[in-house]
C-alpha cells in the first residue's frame, strides 16, 4: 500500500527530526503528500496520504490526544465525518475496547501527548501492511519497509529464509517475516504499545462478531453481501472493475450502483461484450478503456 500510511520512530538510534522529515518527503510517490508530521527529541511521527483518501488526523485538546487513521470504518460512511474524527468519538466513549468492534480497513495510531505513550492498532484482517523494528525498548513503524532501512535502523540485508520459503512453497509471507532481515510485519488484529517507561509490547485483541447468535444460511450470506455492497455507495469515487467474469457480475447482482469500467485490447471480445450488457441491464454507466502496447 504505497498510497497512504503511518510512520513513527522512537528509537535509541533515532535519526534527528530533519532527517526524518527528509526521508518522508523524498519517499512520496505520485500525488502523495504529508498530512501531518510531528517531531521532537527522539519522537517522530507522520501520516502520508493522497487527495481524497480516507487517511485523516484529529486532535482532542481536552484529553490531549492525537489520532491518526489510515483507512476507513464502514459505520462512519453515512456520518460524513473523517475516519479520525469518528474514531476519536468512539475511543472517548469506550476506550481501547472499541477497537474489537471496528469494521473496516485501517491502521490507527493513538498518541497521548501528555506522556508520549503510543498505541498502534491494525484491523482484523491486516489489510494495510505496517512494518516495524523493535530496538532496545524503542519502536519504529512504517507503511513501507524500505523507509525503516533509510532511517538507518537496520542494515539492508535480505532475509534468506523468506526467499527460500517463497521459492519452495510459492508463498509471499511466512508468518510475520519480510524480505528484509530484522524487519517484521505487524500481524492482523494487533495492538502494539510503546512508552518510555515500559518499552514495546504487542498483543492480539479479541474480535466482536458482527453476526453473533445468527445461524448461517445462503439467504443470510446473500443479505450480508448486499449490505456490504450498499455500504460502498457512501464512498466517493468508487467504481467497479467489470471484467465480465463471475465475481464482478456477482457484485452487480448484489445491487452495486455506480460507475463500471472494463479495459482490454478489443472491445468486441466476448467477455467485454458481456460486461457491457450486464452494466446496461443493471442501469449502471459503463466505460471501455482501450489498451495498446503504448499504454505500458
């Protein structure tokens, strides 16, 4: 995920704040920009995003809390609030326990500005990667592993076990390892905490079921799918990549409403024609994106 992400560093090998800001600025790709950056002695954090992204920042002056959210919460779609604003209200109401109830794709950073204590939480499926390096009671986290290397926190050295695993089993991820030796992937449904006094701790939070005490059924699953599809109607700039295959046609059948698009070399391809017919049948706008070798 190179479009948006959280970075933070609290380390005995800490790069000074100017170097930290320089690393963030030099790593920006495309339309990325720095949403927020805060640097003090041995304590640097930043949030990177793109225009129109769901990454957001919120400050609660009354409780002296800083909230970064990279991602979105489904329940916040209809509120028109930023992800960080919506989460702050939940956090002030229920505390850390609210994390187990969250439904969405997110990484969260909570910074107690009085004590400089930090809590970082990943969503229940780990949909947005966060890489980390624990260091003698310190902690460094980034949404791209190479940013940790650039800070000089670890040497750029390949993890041979990871390479052997990929070649042997065709797997990209082995547990929480990465292709960089000394850099790990923060697991799904994780809470990682750091403070000057207690150092680093990582735990797994329990998940509150969204469908507790319900009996599974085909009709029930179909209803859930329709609810999920309708949720995305609340998001701006969302379209459906309509290949003409079963998966994308299923989303149309579940009630998707919005722009659809298909790309290819020839518009008269059978599946592309099927995609167009399905879009028309469901009253969705459809656009064909013509690709040529020059496109690449």
